[in-house]
């Protein structure tokens, strides 16, 4: 009997290890089942959980739009020259509102709100620049016109001053473009315009800019050209080959992507140039550089990156 008890005591340590391993196996199985079947569908997302979170997001969106509308009201007619930017802001706000109502991914909504805040800040900067530049040009034009009127009644002894003044007038009588923006877009089923960074989604490249007010320039037709450079190729998107799709700039023939003739009357005007991808064409990835010209002047450029 004593020998039997001794043998059982010798077997007890092994029995303890068997029990411990069984417990650990059970815990591991439960953990695997939990993370495999309950955590997996989340996909690293953080959905809006409470009414308070939803209300806070909506309040943040409302504050942005309220401030945007306040800026538009303060600047009056100048805000009409940034209708493209305003449309982008309203479209983004509508999309964010849908995400909030659906209680979508919290981090995605916050990212969209941050992006909208950046766009509205760009709007404020652009409209302020437009206001300042228009004011400066009006003052400059008034000064030049006054000086020109005075010079016309001066005697021949002031001829040299008159020539100097004429040089200033020629310098001021030049078209200028502001807020040149090129952006890749696609359209939703309802025709809603959406800016995208993905090359596979792009269906149109839209370039917009503002021709400044300048009453010194004679009214009449003005040709504007848009050149869209294909990333890493040195080539330009063009509707066709040959001289029919070129223009002269500083004794050079340059191909253009889009051409538009406007009837300039001395007032500031928002211009839009659209390049539509053909049905089977796909945009390539990389950095696109877009340049805007008139027949004899480079107005400026813009760029964007496609992934």
C-alpha cells in the first residue's frame, strides 16, 4: 500500500502539468475564436458609436459651413468669381454629412473634415488675394490714366516724361491670371463632381483660373491655351497631331491640350478649361504640370499628383 501511494505521488507532478496545459489550450482556443470571429470584421475602423460623437461631428461641419457663408457674404461680388471653389466646398460638405448620418468610420469623417477645413482656408486666402489685387489694379489704372491725361496737354518740353509714362502704361496693360488650379476629377452617377488622387478613377482634368480686371487692355477676343504635361515623358496631351493643334510662343510652336477663345472686355472673369479622357484611355500615375498661356504670354501653372 505504501508503495502504491508513493507511485501515485510520483505521478502527481505530471498530472499537474497535464491540467495546466489543458487550461492554457482552452484559453488559447477562446482567444482565437474571439479575435477570429468577433474582431476580424472591424478592419481597423472606428465607427461613430454615440449620439454625442455624431452631434459633435455635425457641429464641427456646421461651424465650417457657417464661417464659409459668412466670408461669402462679406466679400459680395468677389465671391462670385470663386464659384468653382465654392461648389467643391459644398460638395465635400454634403458628402461629410452623409457619412455622419450613416455613422461611418470616425477617423474617415475627421480626415474629410480636416480636408474641408483646408479647402475653406484656401478659399479665404484666394478671395483675400483677389480683393487686394483688384484694389491695387484699380488704383494703378486710375493713376496711369490720370497721368496719361495730364501728359496729353503738356508742352513738347515734357516729351521725355511722356515717353516714360507710356512705358509704364504698356507694362500695366498686360493680362494677368490668378488662382490657377488644375485638378483630376470623376463624376458620380448623379453627375456629382469629385476630386480624386487615384489615376484609375480620373475621367477629366479641369483647369480653372481668373483673368484679372484691366481696363487698359482693348476689348476683344483672347485665345487661352492649356498644356497638360504627361508625367516622366516630356510629352503633352493633345487632341491631335500637326500644326492645327499648336500655337506660337516666343518664336516657338507649342502643342496645346485645350484651347478656348474668350471675349475679354476688361473685367475679371473665371475661365475653365476641360480635358476629357477618351473612353478607353487611362490616366498614368505621377506628377502632372499644367501651364496656361495666351498667344504671347505665359499666365502661370499648376500641378497635381496621381497615385
